[in-house]
């Protein structure tokens, strides 16, 4: 609970209308897109400028009040659940695109800019910002940077990290720093820009970002390939890459996911196939033509039962949209949907999907799998009901085995969704205890009072999910 004095102080910084303390508001910001995690904040504060962010954070640091920065709250790792109460810091007023620099090929934006809005703004100038999380209609650039989000175009173009050139950051003590800039080269000291990317709001608040743009690809073609078995689909993925073609998209959906997505999107997806690959190539027209011809023959050589090419951009967009709606479609089936993002080297995709199916059978839980086959980033998605405690225990065990298997195959516990509170208990599987301690010492150096998004990343002991703090 904030004292009257504290509320007055915050009001003096950001204005009365930007400090919310009603029970209804606190409930709204007590959870994010992650199932089973909930905790009440003490207040929701929406600064109107970086300087107001700095004043709020400085005061919180002095008072040792937790600060949970929040974009649109679409993260899937309980990254914005205010586990220890405190202040949820909303970026809704920091929502301006400040500059599109066509000479340096950069865009500079505030953190609250919507991802799709930024993409469309640069595309209107013939430029391209490739990171395309499926949540882009809702998510914000600040959230994307802090989760280092990826998307369908990650295989060829990389993830958010590959486009962040410079940042303005408010540190936990209220000081503002600038890292990087509109520079193609910069080796002045430690790479703080990279450190803040993917830091999940645990090191500071990003108040401005300069992002790299590239020229818009000239053309794009989209292929759908259907398979009778998973191995053939996985083999196709390996063969395409081995033939030195890097498609812009190489997505995989298993049969249960295709059925649910078709029921949701009604675009005529092939529900009879056991596995489906969505493959795209973009770039120079002649190169796309050549690559797609080779991709079609690799699909056929690897026992695709059907291969078709989207006849128009509208048809291709419908396929992409259908793939992006996989989580929303699956979420309609059961009260609780837990989506994970175990990631393996792409050569291990078939082994990983096989292992996921075995683990689901062993623990008698329902898991559908889809994901970015080209990057080895799979989304095993469990359809369950959080009210069934006995089933939830089996779900937990199944996911622990999935993470252990992914790491044993040379992979990781998360490819793009971040650690947050949800995967904190598993971080040591990937990093080892010494690795976690090295990260903890970085956190300690930036945030000695642990006010920034506490309970995330390192909360190994905190496996309790629903923490409703009044
Ligand atoms: C339907 C659906 C589809 C999705 N698809 C994808 C996908 O394809 N790829 C993918 O990678 N993810 C995906 N996600 C996950 C999620 O959308 C991404 O992690 C996204 O980047 C989060 O953005 P956000 O604005 O909602 O951030 P939030 O969820 O609000 O915050 C994310 C993290 O960033 C921190 N943060 C936010 N803003 C700031 C700031 N200014 N300064 C410091 N810290 C900050 C928060 O504290 C939190 O730790 C999906 C989620 C859903 C619900």
C-alpha cells in the first residue's frame, strides 16, 4: 500500500491522472499474458517523459519500492507480474516515432510505440524493420527489446537484438545514459546496448531506442508443404539449409495445431497432413525464383505429399496470419494454455518433436507443437486446466523434462519469450550455477537495492505461481 504522502509525491511528478491506485486498476495490472501468475501492484504510474521516468525511478530507489516496467503485457514468461508489489510503470505516453533517418537507415522511437505501427511507418518509406513477433499488433518496441523478441522472419533476418543500435536508459538510481547510436561500428567499451537487450526490465528503463533498418526486399514467394510424418518435414528443413538457401520464413505446425488453426481461421488449411511447413523466400526477383524452384524440388524429394505456392499476396498473408494465430486458436480449447519455447539446434528438430510427444504421452498431458522450424525454436503448447491440481503437477513435470531434453540436445529453455518468473526455476539448466551467479553479479552492479522487476530471472526459489498480494 502506498502512503498518502507517497501518492502525493508521485502525483507531483506525473500528474494526478497518471497515478492509478483503484482496486480495479491494480487488478488489471496484476497479471500479463502468462497463465497462473498474478500479484497485485500498489500503484500504476504513467510518466509522460524520460525525465519523469527518471524522477519516479530515483524516488523508488530511495524508498526501495519495486518498479515493474510494462509495455503491452503480452509477454509469456510472467515478466510483468508485480510479484513483490510496488509500481507498475506504464509506457503508454512514450509512444512517439521520433525520426526515420533515410540516410543512416535508422528509426528512433520511444518504447511505447506499437511494433506494427513502427513497421508500417518505415515501410511507407520503402524501408524494412524485420523483427515480427506474432503479437506485433499489440506489443510495444520497449517490450520487444526487453524480451529480445523474434518472429517468423528470424531465420534470415535475425531477432530484435540484431536491429538495436542505440538506447537511452534510465538506471535504477535515476541517472540517464545513452549507449551506441546511429553507428555501423562502435567498440567504445563494454557493449551495454546488447546487455540491455533481453534484460527483461531488470537493469533499467529503456526510454528511447535507435533501430537499424534495411531496404525493403523486392519480392516474396510463399510455399505450403504437407507431410505424412514429422521426420520428412524435419528432413526437408535440414536439406533446405544444407543446400545453402536461407528462407525468410520456415515454420512448422503439427496436425493438432493445423486442425485448431483451420477451425479458427477457416482459410482451407490441409487438416489431413501430419505436419505442415510454411516456407517463404524474399529478395531480388531472380534469386527468389531460383530459390523457390530449388525449395519445391527439395520438398518433393523429401516425401512431401503436396506442395503448393500461394497464388497471390492476399493468400500468402492469410497463411502467415493463420500461423500467427496459432496460440490464440489453441487458447480456445481449454481453460489454461501454457506455451513454451524450448529451442534446439535445427538439426535436432525431429528428435525434439519426437521427445515432446513421448513426454506428453508419459505424463498423459495434451501438447500441440508449432514453431520456427528454421531456427529450431519450437512452441510446445499444453492445453490444460489450472484448477486441476493433479494434472498441473503432471504438466510441470512434463515441461521440466522438455527443458532438460532441449538442453541435452544442445538447446535452451527459451528461444524468444525470456525467463521472467516462469522459467527462473530452470535457468540453471542452461547456464549452470556459476553462470546464474555471473548474471546475478551484473544485476547487483546495476541495481544494488533490487528494485527493478524483482523476482524475475533469478527467482529460483519462487516456484509458487499465483501470488495475489492485496
Ligand atoms: C499471441 C501472442 C503471440 C506472441 N508471439 C511472439 C512471437 O512470435 N515472438 C516472440 O518473441 N514473442 C511473442 N510473444 C510474446 C510477447 O508478445 C513478446 O515478448 C513481446 O515482445 C512483449 O511485448 P510487450 O510490449 O507486451 O511487453 P511486456 O509484456 O509489457 O514486457 C515484456 C518485458 O519487457 C519489460 N519492459 C517493457 N517495456 C520496458 C521498458 N521500456 N524498459 C524496460 N523494460 C521494459 C517488462 O518489464 C517485461 O520484462 C507472443 C505473445 C502472445 C500473447
